[in-house]
C-alpha cells in the first residue's frame, strides 16, 4: 500500500469527516420516514430560539455600537464621515452579524446539544428510547437539527436589527445623525444582494451547528469526561464549519455577481 | 408451544474488534422462572442481554424470544416484540428532562393510541407506581429522587406495558444492602403479579439468593455452569468457588 492511501485509511481527521457525512446522510434518510415528532420539534425551537434571544440581542447591540465607534476615525480622516451609516450597515448585515451570531450559537447551542445527547447516551437514555419503540434518531436528532436550522436565521435577523440600532447610537456618540437620516442611509445602501445571501447562509450555519452537536453527543464516549469532550469538540468543529461555510458562501455570492 | 423456552440463545458470538466477548454462548429461559446470570465485571453480561433485546447485534448464532428469531426482524415486529419485554438498565436510564409521569408514559406513546392514552394512561401509570410503592412521586423530577427510588421508578417504567419478559441489568449494584434487599424482594413480587419470566444480571449474593430459581455462570464468554444457587455454592470448581467466597 502506498503511503498516501495508508494515510487516508488511518487518518482520524478524514475518518471523522466520513462519519459526519454518514450521519448527515442518515439525517436525510430519517427525516423522509413518516411520523414526525412535531411536539419535540416545537419544544426544541423554544429552547434553541427563545433561550438564546437575550445573548444574541446583547451581542448584536454591542457589535453595532463598537463597529461604528471604531470606523468613525478612519472615515473622518478621508472626509467621508457621512458614509458612516452605509458602511457600517453593509459590514454588519453581510458578514459580521450573521457570523458572530453563528459563533455564539455554536458555543451555546452546539455545546448544549452535545452535552445533552452525550449524557443521554452514557446514561443509556437513548437505548431506553429505542427499547420503548421510539426512534431516538428521529426524536432527538432530527428535531434538534431542524430547530437549529430554522432558528438561526431568526436569531441572526434579530441580531441584524439590533446591531443596526447599536450602530445608530454609536453614530450619535460623537457625531449627530438624525433617526430618519440614519435609517434612510441604511436602507438606501442595502439591497437584496446584501440581505438574501446573508440570510440564506444562516440556514446552513444552523444546520451545521445542529448536525455537529448531535453527532458529537449521539456518539459520545462512555463516562463523564466523554460527555465533556462531546460538548467541547462540538463547539470547536461547529465554529470551524461556520467559517468554512462562510467562505464558500462568499465565493458563491461573488460568482453570482450579487456583490 | 407449552414447553418451548421463552428465550432460546444458541451459539451466539460477539466481538468488539479483537475483544471476543461472547463465545458460542447458549442458554434457555423457561416460562415463569427467575434466571440469574452471574459473571465478573466486563465478562459480557450486559452485552448478552442487550443482544437479547437487539440493542446490540450478535455476530453469529440465533436468539429466539417468545418464538421470534430476533436477528433479521423488521423494525415494526421488533418494536412489537420489545413492547413485551421490560428492560431495567443498570444506570436506570430515566429521562432526566421529564417528570416521573412523563417517564412512565413514554413507552405508551408508540404502543397505545391517543384515545387509549387519554382514557387509561393515568391509571396505568398509577398502577405501576403503586406496584413499586412510589405513587406520591408522580409529579417529581428524577433528580429529586434517591438512588433506590430511581431504581423503583425505572422498574415501574419497565412494567408499564405489562411485559411477559423482564430483563434486569445489575438491579442492586450501587445501592446500600438494605435498599438492595428491598429491590430484590420487589422483583420477586412483581414477577408473581405479572407472571413474568425474568433474566437477572447480578453478582450480589443477597439478590441472587432472594430472586433466583436458577443461575448461569458466564465465564470467558461461555455458559460455564448452569445450576441452582445452592448447588453452585457447594461446587469445588475453583472458577465457580471464587464467586462464593
Ligand atoms: N459498545 C461497545 N464497544 C466496544 N466494546 C464494548 C462495547 N460494549 C461492551 N464492550 C466490551 O465488552 C466487554 C463486556 O462488557 P459488558 O457486557 O458491559 O460487561 P459486564 O459483564 O460488566 O456487563 C467489555 O470488555 C467491554 O469493554
Ligand atoms: Mg454490565
């Protein structure tokens, strides 16, 4: 056997990618089966969405505020202070708000799901579900992945709105921009090419966070340190995936000429 | 049919990588008996009963439960068969995000219709809880209960569908001797009430003495000895003796 194929066979990194791919394939297979767990899905939407509202809102607010305060001196230097609302809103909506929201959620939701399913695995709760006739993959994994996929765009939209408001306050700390003028400039510069791609990518962020959290928890190693490891690695892998998806999304938007 | 064993395990093998856990293991469990499986920690006792309910697939061999060959059974008949088997997990496996009542109702959601659940769900839960003497905990969370109480709730959940077969994975391990004894006595009374057949994994001598009609010793992956507790206790075989000293 040549060294490359040995590497491919032995590499834990590639093995993990393969396993995640299989897990994702299983997700699509199971979601197509009849009987959806609607009650548990709504329950998860509540946990994932509602319970992250404040965290995401506060972060969004600070992001807008800080970005505006930080950008002002540079714009002043170029005599383009009046561009402040336009510039800040484009950066926030296209990139900063969705990505930061996704990273926050990778931390909160990814680790939450990883730890929850991990402890259910090691205390045999997942086996108990299977024995009592409930498909645990459908009940636990499909509902959580779907909830994360649908809630991330909602949370990200909220972060968008609040960060723009933070931007308004930031612009008024030193300068003086009226409420009407600020929003006129913001909506004047933003178009569908900015908003839609950034909204669409948040679905993928949510999907990735849900899949990774569930994968890590569902196959958690025995023992309490196994649960801890599931939660931690879920955050690391999900955050990394958020950046990779973002990179791909930028390339696609670019190719489609939506810039 | 009358004399056919309830569980028939034939030549079952199971390996995890190079770890050959079960080697040509065979046994029969007859109607109404309490069979104890005794073996060292890590000898494959949990693997064996998880194979019986097909949480783990055996590599080879045949397992028949209530006349059904479980390997190769489709999902629906498998779920149907599992509804006739109660499983008490070593770690109890209570759903810790649910109340005691929701824990007990969980197996009903698949096997009963919505009307049945609304009509008889509460009384079934109450009956199972009364059987284990914990009716007052119905609205509590598992985290509010002691270890012995959690074990009883887990037993109540295993009984809710009135199973014909009950599988116990180390029911008294980790409990104090008094509570362990109470659980053992509870198992005997439950077995009488439901006229069930039980397979009990244990290395707690008190539990074995109270519950067992027959004991199988699982040593090196094989059915090493099969006799009553009293006879095994008198054995001179060093491999058996070390369990009884
Ligand atoms: N899912 C698994 N993957 C790999 N090895 C396992 C698995 N389950 C059990 N084993 C191994 O099988 C052996 C028997 O385990 P088990 O049946 O749990 O022992 P016990 O008799 O204490 O219940 C142990 O060596 C254990 O490491
Ligand atoms: Mg065990």
